């Protein structure tokens, strides 16, 4: 059993897609064991994406991620990290497979509708960024 952190990003929440994306997650057999809606500050977005701070897109990414509400989810299931990454599709929507969240909903490489932890080590940092142990109800 594995846990992963999923974010529904501002571009998707703004379009009211959170329900459809959560339905895709549940249809894929992943359990939502924690959920909250919040609006990150610029500093919080910078802290969350600190691993990307040397990238040319860091400033734009963190401005975008603090531009409106997001939904944070903790997902649980066997091989949850890879299964959720498969469900999201490639970072760049032009390379995302049919039926994936990003193929359906992403607007461009930055406004790509969702985020998921990329490894168990990342999930172990990203889940507590948003949720306390008491908030994980699985
Ligand atoms: P995410 O999976 O949240 O990880 C980092 C985010 O940076 C990515 O999704 C995109 O929203 C954003 N991003 C913007 N430009 C790029 C790029 N050129 N390569 C990768 N990620 C990018």
C-alpha cells in the first residue's frame, strides 16, 4: 500500500473541474484519504516547489500556483504513485496519452491541471506539507 500527494491546480479549479478529476481518480481505483481546498501564498508555492528553484520556469510556476485556489488530496492504493502519474499523463499535454487528466484538461505545460508526487521520497515530503497525520483518514 502506498500514498501520494495529488494537487488539482488553479487552472482546473477555476473551471470547476475538481469534481470530474476526483471522479477520474476514484474510477481508477485510488482512494481519497484526505482532501482540502486552499489558496497558496507565493511563499508557500515557492516552498512546495523548492526542488525546481533553479529552473527557468520557477517564478512563473509559483506565481501561477498562488494565483487561485487549489485542491490538495492524499491518495492511497497499491502502487499509488505510479498509478496516479499514469492517470495524470505527461507533464506536457501534447505528449499526454488519451484518457489522461492532462490530455483532457491541461491548457499548456505550466497550467497542466494536476500534480502528483514522483517518488516515495517526494511523497513523504509532499503529503505532510499539506496534511497532518490526524487528517489522513485511510
Ligand atoms: P508538476 O508536475 O507540478 O511539476 C512542476 C511543474 O512546473 C509542472 O507540473 C508544470 O506545471 C510546471 N512547468 C512549467 N514549465 C515546465 C517545463 N518546461 N517543464 C516541466 N514543468 C514545467
